[in-house]
């Protein structure tokens, strides 16, 4: 499902204007991104959590140059679905 399809589905379910739904969705996504980038997790009960994970330093190979490269420790955004969400997939 794309963002446009999600906006359309929400507009049909709620009866609100697509433009209003798009603005709300964009604002929600921006708030989540800013919070996670700032080091804070976002918890949505019954849906899941947007968290920051730390990838440890590792050695990788550049196959074309035949060299080893050290990839430094870095943070990545992650999503952890709630138990209710996970049960829906079974």
C-alpha cells in the first residue's frame, strides 16, 4: 500500500477530505522522524514502536578493490510491531 492509497482509504473510512488526511499523515510522519532522530522512541499502543538501534562496528569487504573496510558503529531507525499486530499475521 502506498501513501496515496493509505490517504484514500482513510478518507473513505472517515469522510474527511483527502488533502486534510494527507496533511495530518505528513505531520505524523515528520513528528515520528524528528523524535526518533532526536534519540526518543515513539510508542503507539496496539500498533508498534519506532526505535533507534545501534549497529556495532564491523569489517566489510570491497570486492572490486579486494580490500577490507571498517564500517563504524552507527544508528539506524527500526520498527517493532506490537504483539497484537504480530498475531494478526499468523
